[in-house]
């Protein structure tokens, strides 16, 4: 008699994550039939998506949004970064928990909460997931006019998103909050997936390692399975410098944002990040681990609000 193995939850995904269990490939291929062409037996003899294929990865994430989140239209240029849905929504669940700690054990939801996505990208993924899961409003900033145009098209194509996202062009690529955070504006949290690499050569080397791990391919010019344009992947000084610049700028708008936050993909960057937060005298700093069995990352969040200011913020804004 064949023994059936009980499906196991994906390692470390948040308890509210809709994608904790193994993908229901039957349901996903029904949602996006084109995905079926990219399902194949893996080395364990189990049906799986070909994660080394950019087309397969995009179709999978379209299917996840369609099946689990009710987003029927999610299209953007193939050259742009295709974000993995389970990891992105985990970030938002972690942010929700940060606010929950400050709000009597309840996550503040609805249009009274506004988040800012620093580098919203062509996929608009954080606003989409934050709206579906918690009903939050969003500001999406980006240095790319094309990315903002793409994100706006996604919002326009999905009634559930309309009127809940405001896009702002960051005209100075060296600035993060200056020029996009308005005077007297209050923002409950910021999220950011910073550029990983300091150069195109570093990005290509990282991609080669990723593709080799996924498929065994050793081509001279690997294809990014999650894609990504230059501004999404590369900045001067790489991830560490970008985050430290963000921390310095956060001081200038310190009382207009409750929680600042960013992903930190490389553990080796954390010491510099924490030193920068000491330098700007952040009053409270949180480090939150995210990840699956295959990849891990951290969120670093900080606030400049003292207890009385936090109390006043909760009373005036959170329901």
C-alpha cells in the first residue's frame, strides 16, 4: 500500500500567509492555463514549476495573484523584476504585526492606514497585497516613469485597487524621501526592496549562481529568472549604501512616519545598518527574520517616535 505523505507548510512563512502549504498546481493552472506548459517532474519525481524560466516564474505569480488574491490583471514588461508573491506578502504581514504590537493586539486595517512603497516598481506588488490583505492605502514612489506607468495600468485594470494607490515620481535618483513625502503628511509605514548590487558585473555573477543552483546551467550570459531592470537591481554602493542613505534621510521626515522599514538581503550588511540607526538616534529598532528553506532575509524597522507620540498617533489615525 502506497504511503501518502502529509503536505508540509513552507518553512517559516507567516501564519497568515495564504501560500504556507505546497502550491496547488491544479488550481493554479486552471487560473492561468499557460502555466501548465511549465510544470514538469523535478528530481524528486514530483510535479513542479520550472523556476529557472523567467516565463514560468511570471506565470506562476500571476496564477497566485489570480487564485489566492483575486487579482485578475497583472501584466508588466518582461524586463522588469517579477517579485515572488509568498515572500512579498510575508513582509507585509510582519509590518502588520509591528503595528499590532502598538495597537492593543489588533492589526489596524482599512483606509485610515497609509503605507509607502519606496521603489514600487512596474509590478506594484506591495500595494496590491496590502490592499487585498488589510485594506490599506498606499503611496508608490519610483525613479522610473515607465515603472510608474506600468503600475498605474495594473491599478486601473483591477477595480479592487482603484482609488487606493497614489504614485509619485522621485525625480532625484539620489533621494529617497525628499521630494515625495509631502509637508504635514503622515505615513504609517514604509516598505522597500532595495537594489541588491553595486554593479552590472556583480548582478550577473549573482544571477549565474542562482541559475546554476536552479537548473545546473552554466552559460556565459545567464537569464534572470525573476528579471529586473537596472534601477531595480543596481545602485551605487549596492544594498548596504542604499539602506544607509535611506536611514540618514529618514531622520529628516522622522515625525511624519511611524515605522520605517527595509528588506536586508545580506546578513553581512546588518552591522553597518544598525550602526547607522544608532548614528541617527532611532528610538526603537526591530530586526525580523523572513524566509523559506531556500532563501532567507531580514526586515529592519525603526521609529523616531517616543511613547507619547506613538499614543497620539494611534488615537488620531488607527481604527
